[in-house]
């Protein structure tokens, strides 16, 4: 198949996908709710402007951003001790750009954060290096990621936020939201002394993570558990290529290794709940040694086993997916994992969150009075649309990528997995284009669709080689169907009308990615 014919096929496929997708979703009806005509509340001297529930990455970053704009912010965090998390340890180049624009880039200093310039992918004894593109006209920041201990990073963010005179950071457990005629007025919480008290503000931000209890009273979206991620730390060691994230296409799914400090390596793999070995009785340790470790490349295997041999604490977290929806109640917005989740395989949750914070803080800047519930509601609706180029690209990519990473004996699924590896390892515009998407350096949904269609077409071409037998044609048709199942439902969930128009992505890049730090 020559290059011209390949491009014709690719663009034909892309046109078909877009046409089918738009036709599939345009029959949706949108219910419009008439905004309540309320008299804006006047700001009182010394009164809190914004209550933030949760002082993780999102809550701390938002508190600092709003405080710089002159807002008085009250942050309530359940546990002020340094968190010990397995998630939130890898910040893509796009996330670092957002952090810089928020004036928080120094929070990555002094925590032994490690530079990551790309990833090395392994499959069936082969390996390929896929670097972040150095020359990218759409990205104006240093094209490298950072990996680190999440707790150290959160501690720096909390320190930065609490150092601002407009921020009050308090340890307490929020029990419920205070609501009056469909408007959230504040929260009820227990302070560190165990006393139940209340706090009031014209705007409340719920940013308390994937296990949020408050989300249920605001949104009707439910998180879907996709799999489980098992991880531990191997200490006193360093990878041969410490500046690369190492992704192994093993079975039943992927395994991963990356530096989180100069002397520590995070080791992890994905497993599914229906066949989960027990950690308590040692089944998990046996499973790692006998099933996962033999699939790890020899140069990485010693480090992968080091943590297990030394009795490292094994952690398990659920990989979840949840589409973003806005609350119908006024005076409140949900952010972070309480608002939107995607498969963590592409390590982009913090990047989307920081992008959301940058957008929201800038939209709120012109408002002199957050007590005007109508104007705040308009800002929140604008925020929901403006975030789409970044969030939709990352969400769709994460969910599609997670399907490709799963090992299978199904010929069509394995062909797609092989096609993804071949595409990433081919070099040139294919590798740079995919890595720009993975790194948040080019958040354009149309570019994502192009590359996914290219991977599909390439995989079909390999399946049909050397000649298109009836069985190979059948597997090719199944592969195309799998690709559509990976793409179309996620585009529908993200909102086709908001994400498929190039002007939206161009406007996002111009307003939120151009230039460097503020």
C-alpha cells in the first residue's frame, strides 16, 4: 500500500468517523433551566469569598490562584498530614506549563523530583524510545515531565497556599453542604477539636477527591471501576534510563516503572478485580514473582523484584472513569477527581485539574461580587465548555489507550495492541504526534482522532497482509468495530458539539497555553 493511497484511506476513514459521530449524537435533547432571579449578596468586609473542601493538589492550587486575585479563601482539609498516595506522581509537560502559569512552578523544587523526557515501550522482547517532541510550535514550555512523591508535592502546595494572607487553611471534616432554595451557602464541618461548626461563602468548591461524599448530593454521575492498580517502591536503586518512564505491554495488562526520587523507583501493574490475588496471605507476592516479573525486561527485572524481596508495602488503588457533569445547584462547583476521572494509564489527571483551575480562576477574575449567583453560574457554564479541548482529548485518549494496553488472545484486539506499539515506535510525526497528545502539549481532539484512525488503519493493513483472506477480512472488520467502540461513546460523553470544532481548540491554546508563566 503506497503512501498516497494510505493518506486517502486515512482521511476517508476520518471523515466517516466524524460524520457518523455527529449524526449519532445530534438527536440529543438539552433541557434548559431558567436561572433564578436573585438579588446579588453584597460582599462584607472580612467575609470569606470562597470555601474549598480539600487541600490536595487541586484545592491548594485553586486557593493560591484565587487569593492572588484578592479573594478571601477558607480551605478545609480532613487530614493535614503528608499524604501517602500511589497516584499523582507524574506530571506531564502540559501540567508543568499550567503549574507555571498559576505561579506554582517552585512547588516542584526541593522534593527530589525527577526529570522525564519520554518513555520506553516494551513488547515481545522489543523496545522503542518515544521522547516528548522538542520542536513543537504549539507548546511554549520545556518539553519534559516530572515524577515525584505525591505527598511531598502536596505539602509544598499547601505551604505555598497557606503563606498567602488571603488563605485560611484549617483541618476539619466537612459533613454536609448548607443549601437554601437550590443555592449552596456554605458547609457544616467538624474542626480539629471535634466541634461541629459552620462556614459560609457565596461560592463553595468541592475538591475532595475520587471518594468524595459531597459529590452525590450535587451530581448524578457515578464512577465506573475499570481495574485495579498494584504498586510498591523499590528503594536504593536507579533505572538504567532514569529519564524515561518504562511501559511494558505485559499480560493481563501493562506494567510500569519510573523514578520518583533519585534513589527510589515506582513499580506497578494493572490487574482486574475478578481475578485478584490476596495480599494478606502472600498470593499477590507469589503472583508478582511468578507471573508479572518474568514478563519484565531483564534490565528492569532486578529493580522490579527488589521491592518485593525487601518487603515493600504493596498498595492497591482502583482505576476509575467518570464523565464530567455540572451541578444544577448554584453557588457550588466540583473539581478534580470528584468531578471528572479517566483511566490513569496516561498519568494526566493533575494536568487536566491544573488546566481547569487556570480556566476557572481567569473566568472569575472580572467578577467583583461572587454573591451574584446568576453571573457565577454563567461563568461555571463557560468553564465547562472552555475546558473541553484539554479534558476531552485527555479523557478520550486515556480511555482508548487503556483498552489497547490490555493483553488478549483475541486476534483483532492483539492486532490493535501491536499496531499501537508499531505506531509509537515508528518515529517521525507519528511518534511526536502521539507523545504531544500524551504530554498535553497539543490538546486538539481532531488531532487525537486523526492518530487513532491512523493506528486503526495501520493495524488493519497489517492484519490483511500478505493477502486479504476471508478470515483476515473478518478480523479487520472486528478491529474497526473495536476502534469505533473505543472512540465514539467517549466522544458522545464529552460532547461532540463542544470538542470537534477546531476553533475551540485554537482558542484554548491561545488563551491558556501561549507564552510562559504569568
